[in-house]
């Protein structure tokens, strides 16, 4: 009896989750674009300069400068198989810090506990030195892990999404 109810609740809750948009972006002047085209280039990555009814003009990222100017590549629209636009990613510094904190605390505490000798049977200890060392290891390892995780998570990754070729978007 509980299984159908649980499935119903799970399915109804899934409709509340955000769904990423699958709509294509409209290209505009200055956008970073990646074009899959017929030969001779096959792929062009660069900045869109202009877009008219039959041609896109792009300054490629890999292009050399001639007399201080970057060469512009004119791409016929009919040769474009796929147009994509660069969408900047976002930082995961908080998530990286949380994961780093947990891993660093576990590793630091475990290593400190294992490396520290405990009380010997012939001496009397109020607090076991292994416990103090483990607590310090958790603190230091957690702080170092959080810092490393935040730095690792802060690097954002770009992604490419489909774009439409609308004439006159200059």
C-alpha cells in the first residue's frame, strides 16, 4: 500500500524541479560563436561581427593579425550545419568548499589519530593524546580541505548552446 503512495508523491514532487531551457539563443553582434560548417574550415570559433541574410562574418580566435587587424572570415549561411553560442558557467566554490571540508576533516583526523601514540597501559591518562591529536587533525585538515575545495570549485566552465541564425541581428 505504501509503494503506490510513495511513487505518486515522488512523481508529483518531480514537477517542482527546475527544467533547463532547451530553446536556442538568437545570435547578436559580439557573441562568442562556434560554427560547424562544410569544408574548408569544418569548425570556426570566434566573435560574431555581423549577420545578414546570406553571410556571417566572424573574427576567429585562432587568427593571426595582419597589419594590427584580425582577419575576418565570411561564412555563407548555407554552409553552416550547426551554430552555437558560448554561455559562461557559474562557480561551484561553495560546493567545493563543503566537499573539501568533509574530506579534509576525515583524512586529517584519521591520519592524526593513527600517527599519535596513545596512553601506555602503565601510565594514567585523563585525556587520551590520540583524541587531542585527532581533534586538531580534524580542524586543520578541514580548513585546508575547505580552502582547496573552494579554489577547485571556483573555476567556472563555459558551455555551448544551440543558436538560431536570424537575419539582421547586427
